[in-house]
């Protein structure tokens, strides 16, 4: 007959498909009585969409051991605060900042950022979005926002709310048709003010939608804004992959961990017949991930509903949660958060743990 320690060792060796690592410390406890077992699992990232799958995986493994027939599994998670660049302190009200970057424009980075934030929220996290594209802010339209922000008595900016997200963008501070004819120092100062003066409220993740390239805004983010991790968005085309290579190199140079690569527009899905075709070539995301030693977090299709939903101010994850593309974003969000959970935790400030269970 197996003992509790043997069964716990068995479960600790199961592979988490999102992090690629053994469950290990996630198995917090196991109690065995006769042929009944109770298991307590606590993940380091939100995973509402995987809870049932994880329960099935654990239950099947224990029953296959021949030691138990009746299994009860309690699955929860807590989102810790992870380490940031040396010399920087985490933002008030924000546990982790995740930067979404690309080496060039036109790869759908802002669409990915909006849906990634909504997917993290759907998985059980408190999430905000900072639109750091000073010259071409997209998030107000994509998230259906309008109007001017409100401030507190001490001049802190209250973030907008869209589909449950906390959002701030330079697009909410200037007129829609106003050209941002600013030199680099003005743009970086605007970014710093938005970050420092916005009253973020108990966020697990703040998703930052960066402008394309590796210029002043990216450098300011690296030097003055505490970032826990970044993701790089590309398309399969070699011209996009070349630029992502530069973006990854930039993050490595400033010591911001890159959590992985997202390949957008990997295939085109016809809205009439459903035929799927790789119109922009194949394998770009896989190649750059393999070359840089990063994870390929997900591949997203090019289809009409994705663009239409953001134009209408309600991205696909919020507009149609059961849509195949929305489910892909949920999987991508779990992988992103799981990769971040492997990073070192911030030891300087202890944040209260939040445990989520049914």
C-alpha cells in the first residue's frame, strides 16, 4: 500500500502544461485514509479555465496508483509579487507589470495586449492595462472608452474601467484628432506621469501595451518602471521575426525577463468556409523562440471577428468568451502567468496572499 509521502511524490512529478515544470510545491498537502485521499493544490498563477482539467489529472494519477478510489481535490492559487529590475520598487497597488512588446508595428500587439488582459481576468486575476503607446494609443477604442479621467483630492488619476479592467491611456488625456508632436523627453515624461499618478487598485497584473520598436519609451520602461516580465509579439513573417529578435535582445540587455513569444496571425481562417491557411508563412514564432531559448506561448489566428470586436470596443475574450480565439487567449494567458510564476519572488515587500477556492 502506498503512503501519503509516496503519493505526494507521485503528484509532485506531474507536469504542469502551462509552465512546463513539475507541479512540485503546488501540491501543498495530501491526506490519506483507507482508500480515500484529499489533495490541496495551490498554483502560483490564476487558472480558472484549467481547474477542472487539473482535478481530473490529479484524480486519474492517484487512482492509477491503485492505492485510492475516492479522491477530493482542492485547487486554488495566489499571485505573488515577483522581482523587478535592480534599484526599482514595485508600483503601489500593482503586484506585477507585464510588458507586451514587438519590434515593429502592424503585428497586432495592441489587440493581443487587450485580449491578454481580459483573459488573465477571466482566469481569476485583477488586471489593469496601461497604454504606453504615446504617439498612437489604441486601447481607448479597443476597450470602448471615452471621456476625461477623474482625479482624487490629492491629484491622483483614477483609472477608467472597461469590461472589469482598470485602464489608463494618453488617449484619454488628449483629443482623438490631436497629433502627439512631442520629442522623446516629453513622451517619456508623459509615460512616467501616467504610471506614477494613476491610482491603481490591488492589481495582480498590469499589462503594458508598448509602442513598437526599441526607442525612448522602451528605455524609460526598462530604467524607471518596475517590470516583472515581458512578452514579444510577432507574425510568422521573417521581417517581423527580425525585429522581435532585436526587442528580445533589448530586454535581455536591461535584464527584464522575457516570458515567451506570441505568434499572431499564424493562420488565416476564412469567415465563410472555415478554411485555415498560413498566408504569412509558417514557423516564424517557433524559430525565434527556439533561437532565443524562449517558450512559444501561443499561436493566434487572423480572422475577421478579432478585428471587428476590437473596433467595436469589446475584444473577443469579452464579446464571445466561448469563441475558439477567446479560448486560445485564455490558454495563452495561463501560460504567460505560469512562466511569470517561475521567476524569483520579490523579497523586499511582502504582499498579502489571496487564496481563491470554490
